């Protein structure tokens, strides 16, 4: 059996490092660079450290001798630099004598004269003592060549827990590849799939390969990038014991990371009932030993206020708040990111953004027939969509200006709005469930455990928004697919053109429409004069249609949010106090549903939704936005 020993020396400018404790000599060397012979040694560069590997029990003795020789050479150069005002002849004599004696000492101290590299580090002239600023010390080509042969370990590892599920295959892995292809992931990234199935690395690569696509607007080297991404994808069979499974995942990550100071991200694409066990075992067994660790948790974040609190406590027992990213893919839409930009970077909007000028706000998420199975998971549309997406949208739309764009500053303002929002009165909520025209499907959704439609009126009890109704309608199986925010302004006081607007004065109010789907756009409804004789007013729209203005492809929302996790930008992710405040708003309605005191109103599949929603709008004096 041969003994292999490794010793580490810093390889950065003006670096200082202690000797490895396994060696018997205890010296410290400071240097900007040094020559290395690759004879009998294998050298590599990791994290600005020079690693030398050698065989034999006498390695430490020989290596310590090398350090002594180097230290003397360094002291010589420092003395020459400090005494450059001395006569040249005296310095030259001293330098020649020292180098010769040092060469003999090197052989004695290391036991091998051949180990001394033939190159001499230059940068300070040993003859005249001159030293030019900016001179780079000489490093042998042999040394540089040996460094290039060694691949660096992964600086970032991303593990998808639940890798064989539909979400992982259809959204998460394609988003990761899109980031890798666009250069937003490091080339040395390690991608890990974790599940209970008995698969190999090649099996996982085959599963996800068919889901990977390159961007339409730039497809250079698409095949090469895809091959490179798949080659850095690995699979771990976690089995049915996540404690052992996470230990295996941790060991595999360490193999890929090498000695790099790597960071880790865990995307938990698992059912709610398995979330706590998976997260706790990651916290115990698989956190990054040197870099940061972040976990991504999918919605819904609990079933009610009590279960959400227990989930939060379990996560915080293993992770800090800054490590937890509660993801809602609908918050990764460009519309959501644009809310604060429109408000705080445009003077035309910010002075009007209050109860004095705004009459009402409508938030509409209308999913068409094609999305009818989206919420049939037993949680219902309130827990799945209203709790996170709707309330976060309202919070971003109504919050006060944060002191900076830092994620925590934005979250601080969001939670203030949520805490100021009045608890939802069951009388101000209309629940619905669609009924299918097919006899086989007529009762399937009625027994699914949650409504497929919710219309509600919310109020924010603070100085800015007191008395302004926020009307929300969100549902699936409807006639039209539409996602938008409508901000209706008040009437012009004493409007002298009142008679020219027509009998319905509501048609003459200004409306700001922020549309996400079907075609992303910003619309402003204004009044203007119709050309020609006479005075007739018309309500027209100033239209910024994104597909006409911008030619670049819009990234998928998962791509956007995963990129934010890598950057540590958490402003679109709910903090624990935001989660609790949101559940507090919805608790009265959820309590009535759980007690079966509220029966959902049936509506036709592919129709306009429950009739009760129209009456709710009328109750709060808000004109219905036509479908």
C-alpha cells in the first residue's frame, strides 16, 4: 500500500497560509508566485490554492525543505528591494553568494537536488536590485500546463427532489436548462435529480432530454449546450428513507463539488404530506458544508392557518428565514415584476395612487376550459391561488414605497398591507363550482373538496386605501382566458363635458389596465374628441402591446424565479409573517367552507361564472368588467 499525502499552499497575490499539520515543519510563506516542478507530483488549482500530491513517506520532509528554500529566496528579494540604494557591486556579490549557498541548502533540506526547479523566479533583478512596478513573476509553462489538466469542482449544485414528477419534467428542468443555455448558471453547475424510483444517471437524462428546448431568438450551439447540460445531470435514488437518501445525495454532491466552496439549492417538488420530512432531512444531512444553502418550497403553504403555522415552525427549526423561498410560479410573470416599476418610476401614476383618485381596483384571473384540471388537487382555488398569488399581487400594488429594492425592505412593506387588510367576510365572498355537460364528469368536480371559482371584496384599512374596494374574481372552466388588473379612477369633479359623455358616466372614467394574458399589454383608457364637426367624446385606449414593442422572448416564470433564488433576491417569495397574515385574511371564509356552511353556486362549464358575482359587484358599486 502506498501512502498519498496532500499539502496545500496559497496561490494568490500576497497570500499567507500555514503549513498543513501533517507535516513536521511549521513555517509560513508569503509570495506572489513560485515555480513548481511537476516531477513525481500532480498539481491543481482549486479556490486559489495550489495543491501538490506526492507519493512516499518522505514527501513532507522534502516539501518542507522546498518551503525553506523558497522562504530564503523570498527574503533575498525583499532584502534586495529594501537595499537598492546600496552599491550595485555589493548587492551582486551578496546575491551570488546567497543563491549558491541556498542551492546547496535546498539539496540538503529536501534530500533531492533534482526536485529544485531549474527556473528562477524573476521580477526583481538579482544583479542590480531593480524592481519594476507591474512586473509579473515568472511561472514555468510546465506548471501552467499541469493546472489546465484538472477540472474544477462544481461551484453550484441544484437538486430537484421529486425529479420524476410532472412539475419537474415539464417546468423545473426546462427552466434550469434555459438558464444554463443563456449563461445564467455556471458552466460547472451540478444538477441532481432525487426520487424513489430505481433509475440511473442515463435514465434521468433520457427522461428530461425530450423536454429541453433552446430559445427561439438565439439557438447557437443548442445541441452542444444540451449535451453539456445533460452530462452534468445526475440521479440519486432516495428510496423510502429520506434520512439515508439525503446522506447519499450529500455524498454525491461532495464528489462533484471536490474541494470547491460550493453553494446548494434544493427544489422541493413533493406532495405536502412529504414536505416536512424531506425538508428536515435536508437540513440535517445535506446542507452545504462551506457555501450557502437555499430551499424552494412549492405552494400551497399549508391547508389553513394552523397547518401553515406547523409547517413554518418545522422549516424554521432547520433553516433560517433567509434560506427559505416559497415559490408561486404566477408571481414570476412579467406583469407582477412591472407593478412596482410602474408605480415608483413614473410620476404620472404615483401622486394619483390613493383613495382620493382611485375608485376601485379589480384583479381578474379567469382560466378557460383548457385549464380546467389545474386546481383539482383537493385544495381548491382559494388555498391554491387566492392565498398566494392574489394577495401578493394586491400587496405589491398597494404597498408604500420601500426604502430600497432590497428583498427584505419590499417584504416589510408587503406585510404591512396584508396586516392592514380586513378579514374577508363570508357575505362578501361568492364561491362556485362548474358543472360539466358530460354525464360522466358532472359530479366529479363537485366532490373534489374545493371550489373552482371565488369572487370577493376586500378592503385595506389604512390611510392610503380606506374605503376603496378591491374586487377579486378567480376561477377556472370559464368562457375566456384572461389575467389582468383594472384600476378605475374617480369621476372628474364638476366635469363640464358630462353631457357629452352620455347617459352612463362610468364610461367616461379613466381606467388603467395591466394585462398579462392573452396578450401582455398596458392600456390607459382616456376621453378624447371625435374628429369632425360638433363635440362628441369617445373613450379610447392608449395601448402598449408588448409583442409589438419588444421582440425578445419572455422567459418562463419558473426560469425567472429560480434565477432570483440563485441571486438571493427574495422579494417575490412570501416570508413567514406574510404567509400567516394572508391566512388570517381568509380564515373566516375557509372556516365556513370546512364547516359546510357555505354551498358553492354551480355554473356552466365554459360559461361566465356564478350569477352571484354580478350582484356582489353591484353591492360594492363597482361596474362589471365585460368579458
